[in-house]
């Protein structure tokens, strides 16, 4: 690596997880990009899974799928939405990937004669991944977020690697941001700084002196705790940045900019100060928080206890909200409760629109199908995604085509009418990791359809993550019965289905996850149309 580029910002976290490192990382990325730099962001996950694809959404929230079919951590979604850029799967590094590659090299004989160890072999592999990615993608800045909390055993090799990197690159190419929580005592309202002090001490024990600290707290950080944190962290007060709870995550970059976080990075690296262009972003935030008209949306899923499971869908609704002035009020409905009779379908009468959410494994399928039937019969606007589309097809097959017992073979392998089935190539796979139909591929939107009119294009690229497909044998029957196929893959697989607007203002479902590519400044048109329809318009 020659010269003073690319540069790196390392983001670590303290006190507890979920403290907001991902949003901080994404915000720093946005602020650098809006200064005219080329920016990428990487998430390091210190778990042994090779990717997030095999983990339960209950444990880690949504799996975010990249354009190139990576099954990644949901923070990659935040990065893409803030940076307005597609990132590759290489932007999510896990312990599993690092060890897999070191062990493969060892078996190949690349380290012949050596004892292969965490230091230097694992740490070198980590460093190479990070610097290699920055070179390969041609970025000026790569922001590197280290998942977990400082002090975790799993995170140590990564912290050691980024410590070494800082030494090798020098201050003009590296900057360390530590994000930590200052809790507030409910009795006195006092902001306590000891946890931040301890996590900074832990970081310094490992050999990393942070260059700035982002302090998360309920309310803006007061002067006294700021002074204390600065003193104990060996930093000027100007490097202690307050990041209080805010009305929307999209406001965080504005707050960080006001307090000069990126100005500090410029200063530290000897860069000329630049002013970021944030007008359109501020505009978006203002419209989002002041969207006037409420619309009630039922979110029918089965991972509803952990809202992060459907993170990108919720964000896509927010993007659509800012552009339509409609404020979605989400009514979470556990599909299992419907099928077990613990929740009746009257919730459909109380909402303006219904979303049928993605999912795996048959629990909750019948509950979703019941909700779909009621929404269709009552002409409620409906948007189904992935499993949502598959179950729209099942419901239509059963109740309109009259195919009794029609089902997806995911729920019933012996159904007399497998309207949703595994593709032949999926039947022979023997490993479940990374073998679904994944990533972006072209979708041809058929003339005269609502989908084509709303997208305003005849081909779109949306991302997939599924194994089952509409069974080609039933397509003609479905169309003859009135369900319109509006998007198809190059192989002719069904990608989007819809009902005509004479039946329902908006009744559309997509096999791809259209939520992944929705961005604050470029919402997905099907989400905006769904909200409009839910508010009584005909989009
Ligand atoms: N379980 C379905 C499949 O594998 C749908 C997946 C999803 O909703 N992401 O095809």
C-alpha cells in the first residue's frame, strides 16, 4: 500500500451490544461520502458461522442479502441505506470465514514448516481481508465496524489485528472511534460515566487509544460527564461526541456532523476540511418525522417478537412514508396465534393494509393463509413478500381455483396440489449453508401490469433468498382464474403476482425481497404504492 490512501476508520463498541455501532458506522460513511470521498463499510462478526444465513432471526435479527447473494449481518443493510450503495458480500467478515481460509491454506501447504497460530496467521488474514477489500473496491475510506463488545473473548483477534493495522498505517490513515453507553439512573436522572471509562480502559489495555468517543445516552450528554469521560479517556472534550436517543436513526449523521466528528477525522489525518452536502438528507428526515396521515398496517409474520427480524421491511415502509406523507402505524400479528385460534381475523377490519412477511418452516403458514383470504375477500390492500407471495398463490389455488389441499411442499410434502415446490436443482442439495436462490437477478415486468407501471421500467433487479418456487405446472390455471403473473425470471419463474385494480386497489406479492434495495432517497415504488392504496388512493 503506497501513499496516504486508502484510509481506515475503526469502530469498536463498549458496555453492551446493540449500542448503535452500526448506525454510527453508517453515519460516518454518509458524512465522508457527502464530502466527496469514495466510501465503503465493513462489518466484522466474531462468530464462527461462515455467514449469517444459518442463524435464527430470533438471535441476530434479519439476514441481509447483498446484490451478489451474500447472506450478511443486518448492519450491512444500514450501510447500504446510508451510503446509497450496493456492497458485496466481502463487506461482512466473520471468524468462520477467517478460520476456514487459514485452515485451507494450512492444508494446501502454504505455511509449510510453521506452527499456525492466532498471532500472526489469523491476525494477518484479518488484516489482509481489510486492506485487500479497500484496494479492490478503490475506496478512499473504509469504515470497519467490529461487532460485539470490547472485552469479549471472540473479538480479541480482530481488535489485535486492527491495533496492528493502526501502527502500520500511521495516524494519517487510521482513526479509532469507540461507541459506548452512559446509562442514566432512573432515581436521580444522573448520567453515569463509569461503564464508558471501564470500556475505554479495556480498549487501551489491548493497546488501542480511541481518537473519539461516541457516547450513547437517553438524553444529550451533560457537561460534567463529558469532562469526566474526556479526562479518563485521555482526549480533549471536543472528541467526546454525544449521541442521544433520537426520533429516527436517519437523524444520527446530522447530530454527529454538528458536533464535528468527521471534522476530527479530517484534522487527525491532516486532510483539508470539507463541508458535506446534506440538504436532501435533512429534507428526507424532516418529511419522515412529520408525515401527517396515519395508516394502519398489519404485519403478519412469525418472528414478530423480535422486530429486527423484518428490519429492512420496516425501513422500506419508512422510506415510502417520507415520500408519501403517510405515517404507517404497524400492528404486529403473530401468524401462529391466528392458526391456534388465539387471535381472530377481526384485526383485518381495523387496519388499512396488510403485509404478509417472509419466513421459513411451516409454523404460522396456515395463519398467514387465513389472513390472506380475509384480506382478499374484503379487498384490503395487500403486499406479500417471498413466503408471503408463495402463500398468496396457495390461498388463491385453494379458494379460487378450488384445488383442495393445495400447498407448498415446504409445509406439506404430500399435498395433492404442490403449487409451490422445490426446483429440481434444489432437491439434490446436501448442504443448507449458502445454497438458496440468492442475490439479485433480472425480473422482466410484463406489459400492461401494475408492477410494470409502478416501476416504470420493463426490467428490474431485485434480490432473492428462497428455495421454493411457484410450480410452473400451475401457472396457466392460476392466470385463467384471474391471478396475474406480472414479473418473471429469465428462466420463466414467477417473480410477481397481482390482482387487477377492479378487484383490489393494490393486491400484489413478490418472490424477491424488494425491501433490500429500498433507500431513503430512492424508495421502492411498490412500497409507496402499497401505502397510498392503504390510504384509500388508487396508485
Ligand atoms: N421458505 C420459503 C422458501 O424457502 C420462503 C423464504 C423467504 O420468505 N425468504 O422458498
